[in-house]
């Protein structure tokens, strides 16, 4: 019995020490290092305007629908870009529901942007990302929307294209992924002075 109590005491003590280290010290250390080394990223990459008003995060898309704004890719996350319901539609490539939705989105994209029926439409303009929260669109998608923005805002097309270039995020390390345009930062720049 004495030996059993000694083993039990050792097990309880080990559990308490590991709980203190793994559930207390380690998370606090990681949080502290992140706050010192990467404060913007550690706090959600939040974007505020000149008045200090929080406008969003550069990591989560927002649903812009007005003619004068660049439109993001479709979202399957809840009621559109709902971070609490992040996820894809789970519709497979043979799904008739997905095929019908894409066909409808292609027609809508062409109509909104003054394209004819033979103009190709970028895949990201008609399909949702896996998370449903992707804040980026492809450069090709942004360039196809640029004439609509130019006309709606009475801005020179060259200026709109220059803004697209300024708000294009390059591939990580120059080779990982593709360049993408952050829709929120681009639309905020359009609204800026």
C-alpha cells in the first residue's frame, strides 16, 4: 500500500508540473515572444483607418458588393465571410449544385464587369476558397474588375491599375504560391484621399 501511494503521489506531482509548464509557462512564453517579435501578426493583422476606426483584418475577407468596390471571391462561410462558420461548401467536382452555382457566378461576373460570353473568367471569381475567408483575389480577377471601378469612381484606369499593383502581395519567399490582391486594403486605398 505504501508503494502504491508513492507511485500515485509521483504521478499526481508529475501531472501538476506538466500542467503548469504546458498550460501556463509555455503559452505565456510563446505569447510574449510573438508580441515582441511580430506584434502586428500576433494581434490579428488588424487594419485601422486614419481616424483609428477598426476596418478589419488583412487575413479575413469581407463581402463588398457595391459597384465602386472590388468584389472578393465567393464565400461558403456561413452568411458570407463569417469567421465563426469558416469552411468550404463541401460540394465535389461532380456536384450538379456546384456546377449550377459556378455557371450562375460566371454569368454574374461577366455582366457586372461588362465582359462578353467568350471572355474567360478567373476561377477565383466564381469559386470559394477552402476556408471561405480568403482576403485575396488573383491579379487577373482584379484587372478584369478595374474598368468597372474606374467608371464607377470616375478615376483614370491607369490609376486603378497602379493601385492594384501597390496592393498585390507577392508569393512567399518569391516562389511559394501566387501573387494575390488583398481586396480590403485595395478598397480602403480607393476610399482614401
